[in-house]
C-alpha cells in the first residue's frame, strides 16, 4: 500500500488531528446582487434568478419557480404577466437584493436592499470586510 495513503488513514483514525478546513461554518453567507433576469419552468417548478454581483459577474442562482415569482411580485410589483409568467422586463429587473443560498445551492431567501434591516447590512459588511454602510443608490 502507498505510504502516503497509509499515513492519511492513520490521521483519519486519530481524532486529535482535525483539519480546520474540514469544518464547515454554520454562518449563512449573505450575498448582494442586482436582478438581471428570471428563467422559470412551470412544469418542473425549477427556476434560475440571474444576478449580477458587485464585480459585474453574473450568477445563476437556482430557486423555486412559483415561490420566487410570487415573492418578486410582492416585493417589486409588475413582475407577473396575465398567464402568471414572469415578465421579461418586469418590475424586478435592475432591483438590488440581499440573498442567501442554502447548502444545496438553492436560494433560501431574499430581501430588497431598501427593506433590509440595519443588522443585515452590518452582517453583510462584516462578512465582506467592509467597515461602513455601502451606498446602495442606483
């Protein structure tokens, strides 16, 4: 047997040798993004919210189609069309949100930045190494 493999097995059996990188944080990571699009499938119930981060990178975030579409409508209005589909250029486009992704890489929740409590903004700043409250004006 390979000597390196044998050493690795010995480390796994010894509980005193814990690698900090193996411990996952229970802290929810808060993200900030500007909504650029929504792609949903009524039949599957799956959707993707397209968000642009502060660096201009597009992130395709998985979410529940119906729940997210209704939440966007409640948060921003003018999102749903007559057939209950999400409008391509609805009221959600260009809106900034804070959001959290769960352990399955699915959006857990979002909140428009203008409705975010001070504590959430402070936590976002702490997680991203910012000392002051950012100016979210568009």
